[in-house]
């Protein structure tokens, strides 16, 4: 199994370190050719307008959208969540247009721009997950087959839709591997189906 990590910006090394801990091979993805031969893709945090522009410049937008539509498992954290979304409120920035989500960027205001909190995420079991938010977005609304996995203060902070998984926070900045393991279950399902 090989997981690609979009390596244009953000916490690429941290995602790779978690996957290494889980004995999974990773490859940094920069160009369309890097997408051959991967079983799943992680879209890390960063700045979504910048990453969108780079994806457009490297002609990566359509190949990524096509892969997501074809069922390749993708996991977006923070900026990754914004990129996966079909609707970005008040913005026409480049994105992949895959999940039936409406996303508000930088949605926690100045005082809460960055914060950490223990949250209960039922699909991960009983122990709370320590979630780290950095100028995070949130999902205002999710439609069709989209399913919220974490709701807090009327905000959807983690969600899935078939092969797609998105979190508003940064699981790669903790030592808790459960969300990456949850993603890897999707990858195994895709690989062996
Ligand atoms: N605020 C950033 C954006 O809109 C996301 C921040 C992050 O990825 N940590 O792209």
C-alpha cells in the first residue's frame, strides 16, 4: 500500500511520520505523474488559496478531481477540507469540487484562531481525540451522501462522503493515530474491492 501526500505546502512530514508509525509507505505528490500508483492521497493543511493556485499552475486540479470521482480515497485536513469541498462560502478560489459540503474559512474568529480541545468522535471509540485547530474552517452544511463525524457548537468539524474524509483540525500534529487508521480502512476497502 502506498499513500501520496500532496507536498505543495503544510505539514507533509508530520503526516508521513504518522503513516510510517503505522508501517505504511508514503510518496510526496507534486506533479500529475506522482499520482500514478498510489492507493490513497492526503491533502495537508496550509493556505487554501495558495495551494489552489499551485494546483492550477501544475495542472493538477482536473487529475485530482477525476481521481476523487473515480473512488480514490482522499483525506483532507484543514486546507485539505476546503479543497475537497464543492462550496466555499464567499470565495471563487480553485478547489477540487468533490464533497457535498459548504465550508466557511477562518471561521472561528480572531480570539479562537488557534485552539486545542478534546472532542468525542464516535467512529473512533470512547477515548476523546485531542484536536488542534489553526485558523480552521468548518462545514456549515453537508448534503447528499455526506455524513458528519464530529459536530461541536453547531459546526461540523469532521465528515466523510464515500471515499472522502475531511477534518477541520490537524490530527497529524498529535501522537494519536486513530484518524489516520480510520482513513487507511477506506484505502483497504478501495484496494481490495
Ligand atoms: N485558513 C487556512 C485556509 O483558509 C487553513 C488553515 C490550515 O490549513 N491550518 O486555507
